[in-house]
């Protein structure tokens, strides 16, 4: 089901174009039938032409239903099934192994010998308790907090990965890509500090709100700092963008 929804969403423009061409052909057929009905001399010819007009109207209604269903699937249903599609390419979760400290056995104080009473009373030595040092708990290392980049344009927002986040494998890009006249969004990348153009990574035709945009795999790239850029484009050619710098390591 998710594959069918994705297919319709990616080919929505072609479906609209096919419906438009079919509508033009039905309009032509209806106009020809109307002309034949006006010029017909017999009742049977007029009824035949009228039936052709009605048939064209029924097909036109069917085309409207198809276009409406395509719009619903491409703009509403595809957003709902996007997490299901993203699960097909899961991102491995790093597992951090912490060394468990071995408990140190507590020192046992030697038993205090009982003083022997002698005929001559002597002052007894005072036994002082040895204070044991209080063990200091060692704080477990915590993962650094993810800091989202500053994205002033609400049409293109990256929430993850965070600024300066270290990446050693495939990472999910989470954020928002939408606009009033949305057409598509794309993911690009390039080495940080270079003056060259961004390299194209992927393009998707459905909008996303606070969800998975793509999975970026830096395999084959040399270690170093890279810039990831999200660009949204609407049907008028206007665009919004957001960039985050990450660190790729082996």
C-alpha cells in the first residue's frame, strides 16, 4: 500500500496531465455531438447525439474523481505513510559500552584486644575508630545534546542532525519542507569551507512537517566537516533553504 501511495505521489503531475488531455478529447466529442444534434433531421439521430453528450459528461465526472483522489493521495496520504517508507532504511543506533567498576571490598578492622587487668591499675589506651574515606561517585558520560541549526525560513527547517554532530554512518535527516505552492524539495552537501557548488543527493516531491526527510549516507567520503543543505522549491520558482555543518569521521 505504501509503495502504491509513493508511486502516485511521485507521478501526480503526469496523472493530472493525462486527465487534462482526456478532458479536452471529451469536450471535443461533446461539441461535435451537440452540432450533430442541432443539424439532425430525424428524432433517432438527435437521440443518438444526445446520448453521446451524456456519455462525455459521465466520463468527465469520472476524470474529476480521479484528479481529486490523486490530489488527496499526493498531498495528505503520502505524508501519513512517509514514516513507514523511512523504516525500510533504518539508521543503526550506536551502542555505547560502559565499563562497570568492580566493587572494592571493604577493609575489615582488626579486632581490638581486651586489655589484661594487672594488680597495678594503669590508664587504658583509648581506641580511636578509623574513618573510612567516603567513595566519590563517578558521573557516567552523557551524550552531547543535539543543537538544531538556525533556520529563519519556515519553509525549510532541519531539526537533526545537530550543529557539529559527529557522523560515522547513515544518519536520518529530520525536519520540515513545505510551502504554500510546494513543488519539491532536495538535499545537497559539500565539504565545509569550499567555494564550490553543492552536490545533489536526492529530490522528493511530497512535503514533510517535522518528520523524516531522507537518510544521508556519507560512505566513501573522506573524514572532515561537511555542510548539509535542505532546499524547498515552489511552482513559482521561489525557494527556502537551511544549512547545517556536521563532522564525518571513520
